C-alpha cells in the first residue's frame, strides 16, 4: 500500500501565515522548526484541517480561519 505523502500546503491567510507555500521533501520524517511566532503551530493546524476538518471552538476558528482564508494542499 502506498503511503500518504503531503507535498505542499498553501495558505493565503491562516493563523499567522500570509501568502505562504510550505513544501515538504520526499522523506518519511520531517522536522519543522523555527523561532517563536514563526508559524510552526499554524502549519500543523493547517495540515490537520486539510486531512480531516476544522476542529475546535468558534474562537479557534475565528483566530485561524479568518475571513478571506484560502488553504489548499497537494498530496
């Protein structure tokens, strides 16, 4: 069985991400690192939204999924 591999995620506006394309290498293990407030958690939440559905409270949705939010992914 082939494994699901995320190639890239694209965010126009999502949490702290603005006009951001994040590409992932062809690897079984990826480490995302960066300074505080760099968008690491937003990338993780965006991937979660793309694979399942938005989770959390209305306040969480308002914070991460602001008006004009556009997200997409490539598997």
